[in-house]
C-alpha cells in the first residue's frame, strides 16, 4: 500500500476504508520483563513497600486518585509537565508502584518520552 500526503477527496476520489489502530497493545501482547527491586530502591522507588516512610506520600496520592477515579470514571492517569527534569519519572514510578499494591487495579506504567525515556533505567 502506497501512502500519500494528498487527501483523496481533493483529487475527486473517495475514502473507502479507514483503519484505526489501538493506542495500546492487547494485554496478551504486553511484554513483561524482570526487574530489580534493589535497583528500583537505589533509584528512590519506594512505593512497593507500604512500611517505608518514603512511600507514605504516594499512598496518600494513590488514595486521592482512587477516590477521583471512582467519582469521575477515569480509566487512565497521566503525569506530564511543560519542562524536562522536574520529576515526572520519579512521581510516575512511585505512583505506579503504590497503585500496583491495590488488587482492584491493573497497573501499567508507560514511558511515552520517546527522546529521553528513563523508566527503563529506574526499574532495570
């Protein structure tokens, strides 16, 4: 199939088929990888350990987000900022860890920074 930047309607043609690809792969296609808990702790990811004092703030954020999720029927949560190196990966990793401890939720952490993704470095 040849791709063109020309809209077929502009040339008098008609669109016969539109394909929409899913944003995320099916769960069966998700790639699981081994991770190092020691490396995650070294990168300051404490959200997996509910007894760690450093995870308490993320437990509080998790509780607030779960309440908002129920109220507003959210299916996804995103962490974003207008500038780089402000802690998005740190917050995302710890929040995902805290959310993953709740058996009511399936938690996926996606690093959508295609230029300088760091989630893979955090979890090993």
